[in-house]
């Protein structure tokens, strides 16, 4: 075991639980926002792949702001490296 005591392990698990729920809540909210935005226009019919819908949404909403889509992509790559 990596922890010193069983209490330390339980404390670590229970302290991470609210943060994991927050990440799940943000992901579900983002999915609902994308569903509401594309309720009449299906981006899958225009050639977007299902694994690229988040990037498609960011480019359609924030595409006119210079640097913001690139910053978003950089944050995604940074999070995937960790």
C-alpha cells in the first residue's frame, strides 16, 4: 500500500469524491448546453466526428475571438499529459 495508514487512504478517497462529482457535473452541463445549441442543426450530418464535437462547439462559439480556441486546445492537451 502506498499510504501510511488505512485512515490516510480513506481520507484521500473521500476528499477526492466531491471534486470528481464536480467534474462530472461540469461535463454533464456542457453536454446539455451542446444539446440545446445543436437541437435543430446536427453537426454530425455536416461531417463532424463524434469525438470532435466539443472542439466543434468551441470553434463555433468562440471561433471569432483571436487566441481563445488555441488556448482551449492547449488546455485540453495539457490536461491529457498529466
